């Protein structure tokens, strides 16, 4: 199968339920770290690197004040993304190697990046903005995969007697 060969990981559990070997402290830490990494990289991508693109197409976007008034929604969405990303990762964490973390991040980037293509279709914006969103998002989720790989570690499996 492509997923197992290309990214060297196999599912460790049959469900996403919290198991006896799930490391709850590391899970919470991984979610917090993923959220911070997501927030910082989003600021660098959108608040710094792409700001000239946004200023050049100002008529398409909300004002800074209007965006600021909705920042709670942005924080909530970023937290939801981090929680989902890390919880899905726990499915492979027991057997994962570094290549799996990179592959997982890449696939999550492809999955979540489709919104950039859809936005290009429905919003009259330059294709360069959508392309930057798409490719920056893939790099961002690869970074999130690496961070999650290094932060989240499952507990040792219980010893059976």
C-alpha cells in the first residue's frame, strides 16, 4: 500500500479512542506546541510574507479592524486544527518513524490545502495568492508533522503476564 511503503508507517491502533498507552500529558503538550507552531507560522506566512499580496488586493479582504474583531474565531479554528492534527497522528505514533511524520504532514497539507484552490475559483484573486496559500500550507503541515513526531510519544505498552 502506498501509505505504508512511501511513508514507512502503519496504523498502531484500530480506533481513535483514548487507549491505555496514550500519553495524555504528551498529547496535551503536543496539541499546545502544534497550536503555537501553527499560530507563529501563520503570522509569518500571512502577516509578513504575503502582506504585500493582501495590500495589493485590499478590496477582496476584510479591514484589519474587522478581522481583529473576529480573532476569537481564528484562534478557535487554529486550535481545532491542532487538536485534530495531533489526535489523528496518535494513530501512527507507536510505530512511526521520521519519514512517516513527513508523509503525514504532506498528506494533511494536500488535504487541507484544497481550500486554497476552491477559494481561487470563488474569489476574484490572483492565482499567485492561491498558489502561495497551497504550497506554504503544505510546508506548514510538514513542519507540524515533524513537531508532533518529536513532542508526542506514546506510553510504553503495558506488560502482559
